[in-house]
C-alpha cells in the first residue's frame, strides 16, 4: 500500500469543502434512512445531476455518504416504530422494538450506533488494506476477464437479490438490451433508435436511473403511503451501560466480520449480512429464546453487520469496477459521468479520488456516530414530518434535476417513461435493481465480449481457456445452475421439502 | 473463528433453519403493509411483455446484421440478449403463474396515475411558461389531493417550496431553468 497516497487522501478529505460534502452526504443518508420510503439507491439516483456541477471527488464523497449514512438511520425507525427505514434493518425490528417496549429504546439505539461505528470502521480498515492488493491483482485483466466478471456480477445480483430469480434475470437482460440503444461504437450503426436523433447517443444512465429508481419509487410510495405521521416512543438514556456494552461486544465483533465478508460479494450486501449476523448470534447464544424478546445482541449484531457490509461493498467497485449492488451501480454511473472508469487502474491514476473516498468514510462514520448518539433526538423528531409534505418536494427535485443535466425537456419525458416502467415493474413483481445494474454494465459487457472475440479470432472457447476468465465463467455456470440442482436435490429428499428456498430474500438497497 | 466466517450458503443445517425462519418472519412482517397479490393474470401479462420485448428485439437485431463470431455485426449482441429475454419469459410463463409477488391495482392506484399526469403537465408547460406556475400546480395537487393536506398548509408549503427551488437553481446553482420571472 502506498502510504503517502493514503495520507494525501486524508489531506483531501480534510479540505473544508470536502468535509462539508461529506457532512451533507451522511446527513441526507441518515434522513432518508429514518424516513421510510426512498432508499439510498433512489436518493443517490435523484441527486446524480449534482455531480455535473461539483468537483468529482466531493461528489463521490457525498454520494457514498448517503449510502452508508442510510444504514445508521434505518435503525431508528426499526427500534422506535417497528417500521424498518431500510431493508437492512428489518431484523433489528424483532429485538429493537421489544427493547423499546421495555423502555430501553435509548440503549438499543446507542448500542446500534456504537456497533455500526465499530463495524464500519473495521470494514474501512479492511478496505484500506485489501483494496490496493485486489486492484493490483486485477491489473492483468483483459477484455475476456471483464466480460466474464461483469456477467457474473449481473448474475449474482439477480440471483441473490430480491424476488423471483427468473424475473430478476429478465429484468437484468432487458437492462443489457437497453444499453445497446443508440449508435454502435464499433460500426457506427444505429440500433433501436427508431429514427430519433435524441436516442442516437444512447439513453443516458442518469435519466434511466432517476426514472426507474427515483420516479418509480415516488409513484409507488404515493400509492402505499397511509398519510399519517408516526409518533415515536420517548428516547432517554442513549448512552449504553457498561454491562450492555460488555454483553454485546462479542456480537459486534462477529457482526463486523460477517458483514465485511458478505459485503464484498456481489449481491450480498447489507441485507443478507444483517440476517446472517442475527442468525449466528441466535445460534451460538446460551439461551436462544431471549432473541425476539429484547436481547441486546439482536440489535448489536445486525446493525454492526449491515454497516460493515455497506462499507466493504465498495471494494469490488473501487478495485475491479464491478458494482456489488444497486447503490454501487449508482456510484459507478456517477463515476462514469465524471469521466472516470472505475477499475484496477483507479488507485494509480486517480489516487486522490480512491483514497479521498475511502478516507472520507473514516470521517463520515465519526460524524454519524455523533449524529446518532448526542443528536439522535433531532432525527427522532423528523419522524413527525408527514410523508405527504416530502413527496412533492422530492418529485420537484427529480424533475427539475433531470432537466439540468442536458437542459433537455426530452430527458424529462424519458425519465417519466422509465418511472412508469419502474412502477409497473414493482406492481408485477419485478425488481428494477438488476435492470439498472445490467444497464450500467451493459456497454462494458458488450464491448469486452466483442473485443475478446476479435482477440480470439472468433473462437468463443477462448473465454474458457484463459485461466482467470475461465474460472470466473465456471463460477458463473455454478451460480446459474445452483437453483436447478437444489430443486432436483429437494425432490429426491422429500424430508427436506420444508421450503428452504425462500424466494423473496431481501436485497441490499431498495427499500421496502 | 470458523463460526464467525460461516456464510449462509456454507452453513450447517441448524443455522440454515434459523435463517429460513428469520426470512419467513421478515417476509411476514413486510407483508403486513403490502397490497394483496394480483393473481395469475398479472404474472402472465408480465411474462408476455417480456416475451414481446425479447421477440421484438430479436427481430430488429436481425435487421442490423449479425455478422459472424470472427467479425461480430452490430446486431449480434442485441440478438443474443433478446433471445435470452424471450427464453426466460417463456420459462416464466411456464413456472411463474402462481407467484404471489405482484400487487393488485386498487383504488389507491389512481394516486400514482394522477402523479404521472402532473409530471407530464410540468414537462409540457415548463418550456412554454417557465417552471414556476407548473411547479406550484404540481405541489398543490400533490399536497391537497394526493396527500390530503389542508388548504392552508398546501398554499404555504407550495409557495415556500417553489420559492426555495427558484433561489436554489437560479441563484445558488446558476442553472438556467426556463423561468417566468
């Protein structure tokens, strides 16, 4: 690791304007975490136009802050209202709300905040140490490796993510198809433009993301919202006692590790790691029956794990240029807008950005710790704001924001179109996440595949004979066929039919 | 240490069970707030739309020229992807009819429809008369009719919001939104 570049990164973060954007990012993240409705991916999508107007490093620092800040905020509603602000805080509800009913809401929030901070910090240290190594390893990747890797990323997000696997795969494939709209970079031929000049340059990623995530969720919430504000329980005594800390220290340690490991996997992310961490605690506990009735570890472990995972999911993005979940796809898109292709060369070519973003997380998490322990009262009060008041404001930000990208009215209508598509997809049980992720990776997959075919002189077996791309593709096949194999196995052993498939596992970022 | 590193896929049976239980519990607590599922018709329509996209994409891609593997044409990749979409859609048609993951359109679904109309009106009017009046209208409709706010708070919040956006975009960010004043 290049220690000088690492230290320079701190120099960049501590510049006043970067500190300010970091603060803005984590506060927005915290806010949308507290408010059920918009998730981090949608919020980042809505705020993407801002990246055109400010310095790249500041922009990414801010958008990253929204993502990990949301993990802190999601806890508050889980504990106080039994209403998870984010999908990754759903398991916190069980013990968090039980604690709140016993008048220990403050303790739960305090432990969650400390766990979050510890988990995130351990994860950032891991990120700091591991990321340059992985990037160094990935420098040798050529087009075949990239094609294979991007495909594996899309597949993993589709299979591990929310909802039915076939539907997720269809959404992802449609995303790949959408990415081909416009002029073909190899031959100059126009594809799927239907003679439209505006479509010839392709569909802007920001417009699609703002439509599918932003407008789609705004419309969806309009229907789901029940229009009333919630009155949260009183929060007192936020500082946990020494006994509570001692009791949850093991859970925090294990949660950090589980979160870090699962967060790195594409599609793993915050939700799965919070579930896995909770399950682990329950399994190793001397008295598992305490869980669900207000066990402090039941709050500490998932909250630690989801923050650790949120942080470590930056590793695949910053080192090999593959977004691990929908929020990371937004950041990937933001980097592309800024003219930066995330990948192994990032650490050498843009050390300011690489280390600036990583180191901003140390500071962002400190700010979040302050926001969520001494200042938690302010965020609790925000719960009293009626959702109906926020809806038109987010709608206006979205619509005026998309206009500012190219000063184009056409973009507004494209965004509305994708908003309607996103809304209808949700109604029909399709998640827009895999579609956006595949869309952002689409042109990489296509151009790498075609370049590889040129390298291999038209022989597709070349993908399998190169060691790294071959391994990745072998993994791809295993992941793709796993559900089929599992299905067959289950048929053979009827004893195990007690439905272990659980098709609607929650995914990292889109709120519920 | 080994405990700490176990991932759900590699976990022994008892952890799997807890995980499954948890997931069921989570799904249940989420389901309380969800609209009722839409039934087979929703699933079939969803799959058919995907099928149409796949077949249409494949037909158009054929027209762009597939080329050969040695010299891939502009149509090859979209063709492969479209065929994949169509194949997946057929698979979904066969196995997915009984999925419960769709949501029924209810009377509340009128709200998003009205929302879309206000979006379209804003998009259409903005280049003609600037963003201020259409934005005010959008806020008013959303607050009063979609959100059920009182007239008083509707007026106060809409005016304050539009004024804030006016200052933010035209003076703060210096972005030339089409404006009236």
